């Protein structure tokens, strides 16, 4: 597990699953982003802020290129970080987001 913190996206841990307002009146949700290699980062994000900030920070810490990554909920639904917020996706505390590079190619070869 990696540790990290930034100005707007702060390190959080899983725990309380209810979403509640902080003292400043802003509602935050605690999420984790896990890569296919098993490395995971935890974020505390504003429910009304686009997820792109957390995704870009994840890529920066993991030394990945944001433009080459896909982020998905557990059910496989792709998240458009620049257009979607945790509130729009009904994300709750403890939600895990999967980060993966898209694969191309594959299929079967001719025999």
C-alpha cells in the first residue's frame, strides 16, 4: 500500500461507510483506486468535484500516463473523470475504483 497526500485530495482510509458533511459543510467521500498490479491509493474527495483530479494524482504517484488509463467501478462501468462526480455515480465511502490500461489486439490465430 502506498502513502500519499496532496493539497486537495488527501489520504484517507476505509472505515465509516456513511457519507456526511465535514465542519466546512462540504460532503466528502473516501474512495480507493487500485491498479491491476494490486497497488492501491486512498483519496478523500468532494462529492461535487470531478474525479479527474484524483485520477490524475493516482497516475502521478504511480508514474503512469493519465491519457492511457481507464478507470472503472467494480461492475465494469467506465468512469469519465472529466465529466463525472462521485455524486453523479452514487459513490459511497469505501468504493473501490479499478485503474487499468486498455488492451488492444488479441483474438484467435488462424490454424
